[in-house]
């Protein structure tokens, strides 16, 4: 090959080599670029990893720091806890699930002074053994091994009951053990010595207070007897003197003595009742009674005082209210007497009104009764309403009291109402009267009789009453009976109504009219040819009333039963053939030759014997006295009395012992002679003891003539002559 060919081939080879070199350089450059990118990515990854490592390192450092702080706080809390446990006065200990001590404070370990064995690791059973062996604990009436067995049995319970133990030095420890979920036990030993001693002091103080209360009750009972015995002479003699011929001046003196004595007895009763209520010794004695009659008895009791002040006493009893109920009639009468008596006392003019309303309960076995006592008296200021229910409180200033009294009446009433599970309220305004209300629920004592419908015979009735209140009450009752009532306030108005609005089927006429008397008006009607049945309403005695002029007489305030009875009599008279009322058959006359009723009275007080003999001087009785229990026992078989009045406090032998001897003397005879105690004792516990001696009933001194006569009437044999007095209606 020529030179030119070789040069050309070399040039081609060089060019190929250069192209290959360029290609390799390009590949190398691409590889270097790729390697650089990979290195950059790796560098970045390494940087991120280093950052993460640094973060983890920082967090670990922070966690290690927090853990150190937490451990330090735990150590501080444990240190403080143990410091607190060591400083508290009560014992504190921990036990593991096997009953071995983990730790205890100084107070817990101080019981085991100088006994180095008692400490962490000792078992609970060994602690009990040491306590009995060393005489640390007083096991009371248990033997040491019995006491340990009892304590171990308690310890093994899931929830051990607290127990009180007494140590050798009369320290009382209350053990409270709490078992945890893992079985560990936390034990508290509370020193309750001070509490136990305080309870002992309280018990001693309570016993002392009860002894003082018994002494007070005995003192009150004795004072009641000592005061009532002479008061029986004062009031009894004053009552007897009113039955003798006296001048007006003498009658005034006697009346003052009697009223003053009775006022003193009211004060004594208030104090005794309040003492019984305060000592929670007062109990209720339910019995069947007529509520409306009870209200009217209270009205009759207060009538003289109201009449002296010119006040009208009125009763508004719902015609459809059941009044035959069960309750303590004595206490209910006491509530009514206090409320109505206060109303009369604090009222100078106007009226006092007692309202009775109520409804049957859903079971129709009890009746919810509302009793209100309204007056037109001085009233009560709003800021003093609560004050009047306090003990010994009255509205008046104590330095210048116009009205007398103990200030206990309303306090007693409020507590009696609460004792009956009732409620009490008062509404009043100074100078405009007051209204006291009582709400109680009482069981029914009998079937409730609905008022009769009188409209078939009596369609129109003229009511003449000078007092608008009592007239409106009577008209309302007649309207409820289906009778149209026309009210009038004077005799002149009545005559006008008879002429202009007649005819009427009957007239109910008030006795006290300003323009003409009831007798004068009725006689004028008869002379004028008006033959109209007239029922007289009188607030005074029923004596000296012309019976031929009137179809009937009603006592003020008019009771429902009395009104029904009079209207029913008028209906019977109107429906009879001859127009005259039907006559009831008379009782057969008693034998005038029959013996007198024999009464044995055991009474050591000469004044009381004189009073009793004077009370019965006009009665057909044979009265014999005994001055003590022994004389009464000696006279009993020979005298054969029909009734025995027995004083309780007598020398030689008291009334209770004498009554027991009489009952023994009677033996198994079919009939026992009634024994009625005449006593000045008021406490219920004493009266219960008196009745347990075989006595049938207690009458509290001072003696009341009517009460004595009622007892004689109740126990008089049917074959004996009647008492020389009118029968009680």
C-alpha cells in the first residue's frame, strides 16, 4: 500500500478513535453527572438522617431530664407523705398481701414501746400475739386466744368492719382497715379516747337532765295538787254562793272571786300543758265526738265574757261537713278555746266568728277539716306575727300590757296542732282584726248524714236578725236546704216584708230587736190574724219565754242539729192530720218510795267535804263521808254505795290503795261499784297510775257542780228516783 493510502487509513483510524473518545467522554460525563446527582441525593439523605438523629438525641435528653424531675418529685412526695404519716397523732401502717408489715408511723409503733420485734416484716398475727402476751390490749370479757381468733377472722374479711379496742392505759383505739385490689392492707388506728370520754360526759349530763326533768315534773305535779286543793275551796265556795240570796254588790264580789280563781287555774293549766309538750310527754287520746257540738261548747263557755263586752259570737258550719269524727276532743277543745278566747280578749267591738269547712278525702274514711277563728279586734302588725307564737309572748309591750295572760296559749296551740299532724296559719292587719286557721285530718267515726230537703213543706222563710252576720249565716243554711230565705234586720222591716212579700211558711225571729221585742211582734201578728209558725232565736237563757207563742226556740249561735230538729218538727206538724206536733210517749213515772242513791265520798279536806255536801244538798242522794282510805274501806261493805268519789292524796291510806282494797273486797261479784277519783293531779302519767288502781275515771279539781251531777246521773241505778233537777239534753 502506497503512502497516501496508509496516511488515509491512519487518518480514518484517528478520526474513529477521536469519535470513540468523544463518545466515551460523553458517556463518562453522563456517568459523572449521574454520580453527582446520586451523591447529592445521598448527601441530602445523610443530612436528614443526621437531623433526625439530632432530634431523637434532643428528645431523649429531654425525656431523661423530665424523668429525672419526675423521679425527684416522686421522691419528694414520698418523703413528704412519710413525714406527714410520721407526724400525725393517729397510727398508720401498711401490710402486704401476706399480712406482713411494710411500714408504719411512730404513733402506730409507740404502742409497742421498747419491743424492737415490731417493725417492717412482722406478721399481723404476731402483732396480735404480742399485744395479748404483753398485756397491751384489754380483751374485756374474751380470753386472749379467743380475742386473737376474733381479730384474725375480722382481718381476713374482704372489707373488715371497724372495731374499737381498749389499751391497758384506758386509751380507746378505733381500727379501720382497708384492703386494696392487690391484697395490700392500709391500717388506721384512730385514738378516740377524747370522744369516748365526751360521750360518757354527755351520758352523765343526759342522765342528770332527765333526773332534773323528772324532778321538775314531780314539782309541777305537786304544785298542781297543792294549788288546786285550796283553789277548789275558793272556786267551789264561790259557785255555791251564787246559788244563795245575794245583793247585786255581793253577787259582783262573788263573781269576781270565782272568775279570778278560774283565771288562775287557766294559767296553771297553760304552764302544765306547756311543760308536758316541752318534755314530749303529752299524748293524744282519740275517741268519737261531734265536732260541731265541741265548737258550740266552746262558744257557750266564752259567751258570758263576750256578752259583757257586747260582742257577738257566731258559728258558720258547712251543712255538708261530716262532724262525727275521731280525735282527742279535749285537745281540740283546748285549741278552739285558746283561739276563740284570744279573739274575745283582743276584740273590743264587733264579732268573733268560727267557721267549719272541709271535704272528704279520696278514701272517704277521713275528712280534711279547716277551722278558722275570725275577729274584728286590734289585729297584729306584720312584723309581730311570728313573735306571737313564741313562749310567754304577747303583742303588747311587757311594760304596759293591757291584756293579761301567760303568753303561752298560742305556743301551746301551735304545738298541739303539729302533734295532730296539722297546719296552722294566721292572717292579720293591725287595727282590722285577725284570722287564725287550723287544718287537720280526722277519721270519720260514723256515717255522714246529709241535711234533709225541707223545700216540700217550707218553701219561704222570713229571717229577722238585727246582726247582719248571723242573719246571713242562717239565710245561707236555709238556702242550702232548698228554702228561700228573706232577711230582715228589725221588727218593722219584718212587718213590711209580711205585707209586701208574703206569704211565708215560717219566721225565724231574733229575740233582741231594737224597735220591738220578739214577744211583742209575735203577739201583734197573732192579733192581726197572721197564724205563722215562729221560731225564736235567743242568746240568753231559755227560761221565761212564752211557750205558747213560739213553735220552737233556738239557742244562739244556732247549731245545725238544733235547726234541723226544729224544721223537722214544723214539717211533722204541717203534715199531721190535726196540724199539731206529734207527741212522744212519756216515760213511766218512777216509784216515789224508792230509796235514795247511796254515795260514799272519801275526802280528807274539810273544805272540800263542805263544798261537795252543799253541791248535793238538794239532790235525792244519801251522801256519806270518809276522811281517809281506811275509813272508806271500813264503810264500804256496810254502806253498800252505788257510787264512790275517791280523793287520791289522803293521810293514813291514799285513794289508790283504798281502791285496790275495794276491788279485792268485791272479789268475783258480777258488778263493780263505779269509783271516780277526785284529784288535783294533772299529769297524764299520774292519772294513768290512778286508773291502774281500779278507778274508773278521774275528775280534776276544783270540783264543778255540773260535772259532779253528770257523774251521778251516769251511774244512777235505773230503779232509783231521779235527781231533783232538769234532765240534761
